[in-house]
């Protein structure tokens, strides 16, 4: 097996997590609905913080804050929370994956037609101009979401495999391994040990934006910072990088949200 192929096929274990505590509380809204808020007690937190992203609402508490103070904080910011949840809604873009019902899947900047059929195991494959989702009728939604994540990862690795040989000759070394996973805020990262992580949601968007993120992270093999010298290396390889960055500012949050709605949180 070639070193490049091994690099693309290697999956590494997820890094360790901090000692945080999580639970979920329900907040009643003025319209009678309830919003599930993930409550996180984080040792690094210094103050109460309420945030909303593609995953939903999140309340972060420092170690010494009481649950009652968190409840009061939620009540004080209920109107703000409702506005933010409305702004982050993706109901008009994609619905949760439903066996035999979902008619199309996002892939490389387009909605690709999808058909369903029974099979020996759950998987997604190419089917002419569209996609085919084989299912067993067992395992429920979790099995379908795992199959979809596996498909998206194989497609993302195929894209990286097509682009990477173009850039490796001009780099001091290749990444040690490439990981593809759902990322909450970043699109990519390069760890000190040479592990390159890329957001799995990238394969849902336009390919030029995905390639820009790959180039950006590869250039960190030359410069660990974001100095003018670093950006000069990015521009030499991706002259249109500013347009790709602007594209993420407009479409990025919903791209991440679509992946989460369809395939659930990363395993």
C-alpha cells in the first residue's frame, strides 16, 4: 500500500475530552413550546454564557455557579434565545433523514437525487446520476446515520486524495494522518504531531471551498501562524482564497447544521 493511500485510509482515535458535565434542561417559551438547552459545567469557564449554533442552545456554567443561577440566566435571556434559534433554523434547507422518504442528499454544493431499496446492510452508493440508500429495515435511525456518515467520509477522502498530490511536492513533509469528523466551529486544524483534521461538512459544500480549507491547513506545515508569509503561501496555491473565505461566512453555519441534522453528532 502506498504511503499516500495509507494516509487517506487511516482513522485515528478521537482525542481525550476535558472533565465537563453535561445535561439538558427544558425552557418554556412564550408561544407554549419548549426548547432543549444543553447545560455544560466546564472547569475552564469563568462566567455564565448562553450560545446558539447549528447544534442548538448551550448554557455554559463555571464550576462554582449554581443550577439556580443558570436557570435565572436562561429566563433573563429567553427573548434573545428565541431570536437566535429562529435565525439558526434550517427547516427550509433539509429535514432529518427518514428511511424511504428522504428524496435527496446534499453533496458537493448540490442536492443529489436519492432512491431507497432493501439490502443486506445499510450503505449509500452512487446510482447513475444519483444516489442509492440500501437499508436492512433494522437498526433504526442510528444505523442509517452511521451509513450516511461513512458515505460522506469516503467521498471526502476521495476528494482529498485527488487534490493532495498536487501540493505535497512543495511541502516539507506530508501530514501524519488525516481525520474527517464533524467540527463545531473550525473547518480544519493541524495538530503538532502532524495530524490534519477536516470538517466532514466540507464535502456537502462547493468543492473549491473544501480545497481551500485543505490548502490552508497544508500551509501550516510551512508556517504555524497566520503571518503574511503564511498567507503568501496560501495565495500562491489558491489565488481565489478570499472568495472561498467569504463563501464560508455566508453558507458555513448552515452547512454544518445540515450535516448534524442528517447524520447526527460525530461518533
